[in-house]
C-alpha cells in the first residue's frame, strides 16, 4: 500500500509546464502574416481550432481602428509557427453606444452572402437616422442593404470583402444606395461570421498587379529591340538620299558665288570710316584757341596796382 501511495505522489509532483512549448500565432496572408500572440501547448495537434481575438490597432498600429476586434482560428502548425484563417470580427460595445441616441431609430439586418471564391459569410449591418421612421421605411432600407451586400460579395474574394468592410467601403456603398430611399445618417457593419471557408482558389488583386507590371516591362523591352533594327535600316537608306542631295547643291553653287560679289562692294564702304577719324582729329585744334583765351585772362588782374596808387594819394 505504501508503494502505491508513493507512486501516486510522484505523478502529482511532476511539472506539466516543462513538457509544453511556445508557439507563434501568425495572421493570414491578407494581414501580411503578422505575429498575433504566443501560446503554450503539449503537442501541435492541441493548437488546432483555437481562436484568438486581436484588435486591429495591434496589427496596423493605427489607433483609429482600436474599436475593431478580429478573430482568427488556427488551422495549421509548422514547427513553432501556427497559421490561422479569418473567422469574423466585431465592434466594441462602447463604440456602438455612441451612435445610438434617443428619438432616433436603428435599422439592423442579418444576411448570408457568398463571395466569388465560394465562402459563405454572415454579415450584420446597422444604420441610424436622425428621426424615428416607420416600419415600412425600415423594410425598404433593409432591402437596399441586402442588394448592395450581395453585389459587393460577388465581385470580390473573402479577403478582399473583409478588407473593404474594415476600411468602410462597403458601409459607404450601402449609405449611397439608402440615401435615395431615406436620408440615413450613418451605416456600420458591426459583426461578421465566416460560416464556410473558400472552396475555390483565386489570387488577390495585389499579386496580379505585380504580374501585370512585369508583363508591361517585358513588352517595353521587346518594343525597344526592333526600334534599334529600324535605325540600322535607316542608316543604310541615308547614303542614297545624300547622293540626291549632293547633286542639287552643285547647281546652286553658281548662285551663291553671284551673291558673294555684292559683299565685296560693301568692303570699300568700311574703308571710309578712317576718313571720319581724321575729321575728329581736327577738333582738338579748336581747343588750342580755348587755351590761348585762358592765358589772357590772368593779364586782366591789374587791380592790386590801383590799390597802391590809392594809398599814396591818401598820404
């Protein structure tokens, strides 16, 4: 009996945490495979179907999206990395309470929509108004919500549809469709649930754009190559045209010589300019007369002699 008790006590003393390992939980490729959290598990099989909730602020570092919480489910484990898939999202309760006020009506709806890749999602939008409206008006707005959601889902895959919901593009489309029926104040999609995952593999738009750019660059390089060949063909053709051009100027050469003769007549006109310079040299001769006049002026200063005579007369 004592041996059995000692064995049971030894089993209880064993630390189960030592047998566990840490695993990194990664977001799906639509969210750039960002690490969401770390978790412990005895085996990788124990991680499958675990659900983790993360705020969009932690994924994008945008504090304006702190009211959005995303849910991911683990579906695959590779070494110490656990890969997830999108399951749904919700808006926080405090964010929803801010939009609802007294004497206003709230229009809610629940719709199951299938995306282009075969995924079935349950979408729950709501709209608010400035006044209370009748039930008949609410039903008209709900029908507009349903038609716009189904149209947007058929055009895009699950990842694209979720991205448009989080960014608010789907809400703006619903607002535009409902505006003609009744002036709705605001539209939000406060909850989504993925009922079935996609069954058809369709690439997102982002990688397609990269492939298109690569194709365009190839086409540009291919277009540039034949252009170089054209230049070579043009160079071969140019000598033929030059010969034709050389023949024409031969006839025009005598005309150019005739035009050069009048230029020789203009050259003697330029020789007349030195004659003008001689005329300018005569101008300084006139200045000599001015200098003579300037010499005569000091002779007029005989007033001091007169002053002496005046002093003798006084004596």
